[in-house]
């Protein structure tokens, strides 16, 4: 028997009505379900699917942990946009259609090698000044060769999935989310190149903080987890060995989905 992990959102479903409805729906199709409030990687191992209630932020967090143990994710949209979600709350019966691969959309992630630790991002890593919109300088090498020294208020390293987020707001391109590539986009560049560059998925980047000593530079992962980036320090950004599998129930082109979700 299939067994799903159901991850509730107590902020958006405080009385667990939607959570309980999902459990009953799955049971009607012979699928077992466990409600899991703490969803670390070890807790998700062994499940056939992780059903996540919430917006894109919640789905991002769960998806990164689920990817490590190869568990696909089905998002129930309780947020505003829900670009990563699989279904709306009134369509949870579709969860009974989840099969063995026919509905998976595989997404690339990025890894950040930082002070002996490795962090992952499904959307993006962003280098910026911590205190205000002040200029920073970041020297970037691609595959060991000098690429560019950026002088800007922030520098975005985005996956195709994340290209429709902060990246596009900063003037970057929207990419098909199933591509394997990295887009580098400067925010408000002071001098030089103001365009984005799209690199192949296997490109490894070395980032060195070349800002002035009075700057407090940070690196964020998917809009969270601010890591201090010291003057002269070098970190590495590259493709993660793990891939996120998001459940999809239709063949709608990503462009149509994006325009519909953003009400354009």
C-alpha cells in the first residue's frame, strides 16, 4: 500500500480541516497517510509522496529535504501565487492519480559550498549587503576562469525554477523550469554589464567578496538562511546532486501556468 506524508500548515490551516480532508480522500483510494509536523530528511524517508499544505515558501522548504531522500512533493496551494503547487484545495481528489512517474516535473537545485558546509537552493542564492541597498563587489569565476567582477546592490544565482522570482523582478529572463542551467543576474549594477548571463548546468562558480571593508555582505538561500560573507572569502556555487520532483497533473505549458498564476 502506498503511504504519503501529509505536512500541515498550522498558520494557514489552524483547525486542520483541510489536512483531515486530505487524509480522508487518500484513505478512500487505499492510500495511507501520516500527518507530520516536523519534516526533516530522516522523517520523510520511505514515503511515496510528501503532500505539503501552504504557499511556495513552505513547498520550497519541504522540497529541498524531500529531494535528499528521493520523495516527490505535491503542494496544496494555500498561499497567494502557488507557482510550485500541484493543486488548489478544491482539487485534492487529484492526489489519487499520483502514479509511478507519469506526473513528475524534475527540477534542478543549486549547492553552495560554504566554510566546510553545503547548502541547497531550489530558487536562488543571493549575495547582498546586509544593512541597506548598498553597493557590493563580487568577483566571479566560472570553471576557474574569470567571468566578471560585479558592482551591484545584489547578485542572484538562480535555477530555472527560481527564474520567475527575484530574478525576473531584477530584469532577468524567465526559463523553462525543467532546464538544467544557472542564470546570473545583477541587481542595480553600478558599472559594466547590466544583463543576465545563462550558464550551462554543469558550470561551477567561485565567488569572492571584493567589497570595501565597511560592507557587511551576506548570502541568502531561497530568501532565508543569511550567511556572512567575509571580505576576501571565496565560496562555490554549483549544481546540486539532488533533484526535486514536483507532482504535476496536467500538460499545461509553463508559460501559461506562470501567466495564469500571476494573473497577467
